[in-house]
């Protein structure tokens, strides 16, 4: 690109990025994930793909905060309803939500604590989780690939989108501009076959929730 084209591209993406990372927009997406995640048919593992590292951390924080509020809300409904079927149904959702663990998976940068702090974010607990080994010496990647492990929902921006196979991943929440090979590789994270059942349900397909409208690029990518 010449200088004028480069400047135009940077202006366009800067305004687009500003829209994508707006706090009120991210709040709505977080609320949508909290409602959708425990109500899927096959309760497989999931990746939430954010536009950058800061947004991945912010989304994880937002979802975790709303997750706790949703559990409290459901418990309140359970305590008030006389419908036993509804109590049992909501009780199963609450039990599942209590068992779910989440994490962020992003590469480490120099001086990252200050960089994130400058944006009002605390990367330290997320970095500790990324580097943590469980009692058996297994790392976070092993935990996520292990079907019964409670680590169910991971927030990423670039890592684990290509060349990463976890067959029980059934859901992708997409909120990042992607096209061509990267888009096809990302979608492939959810199309793996597995005999492992979740909540008594077999995996029949992957599910993609597209917040950014990535699929306008799908026909070009398929070509």
C-alpha cells in the first residue's frame, strides 16, 4: 500500500476497533454467553475469540461477574416457584454453572502487568492460571483437552485457533475480524468428532455464535 492507502486502512480499523471494544457492547455479549452457555444441547467445551488480548481478559472478567449473578438469579427463581419440573430444570443449570471453570489463554508480553493495569485490567490471576499445573502435573492445555476437566470455557485472541485439537469443543463465540485460512482453521476447532458424551448427549455438530458477522467472509474463504 502507498502512504495514503495505509493511512486510510489504519483509520478504518481504528474506528472499527473502537466499536468492537465498546464496553456496553461487550456487556451485552457477556450476558448472551452467560445465558447461552449452560443451555446448549451438547455441553461441550468452548472458545470465545476476542479481537485482542485486552478484550479477551475483559470478556473473561465480565462473563465471570455475570455468571455469579446469574446463579444467584436462578436460585431466587427456584426458591419462589412451586413448579417441581421447573425447579429441577433450573437446579440442573445451577449445578452445571457451579462446576464450570474459565480461563484466558494469551501469550505473555514484557511488562504486561503494567500494560493491562493501564487499561484497568488485572492480568496477574489470569497469568497464574495459564502457568498453573494441576495436582497431576498437567498444564492448562491438557486440562482443556481433557473432557471431564471442569475447565470448560477459554477466552483467546490468537492462541489455540490453528493446529489445536480438542474434540469436545462444540461451541465457538466469534468476535474478531477473520478471513481466509485463519477463519477456516478457527471454525475447524469445533468440527471434531468425538464419542464422549456430555450431560448424556452425543456431539452431532459444532455451533458457531458470530457476534462480528465473520460469515460475510465465508464464501471467499471456502473458495
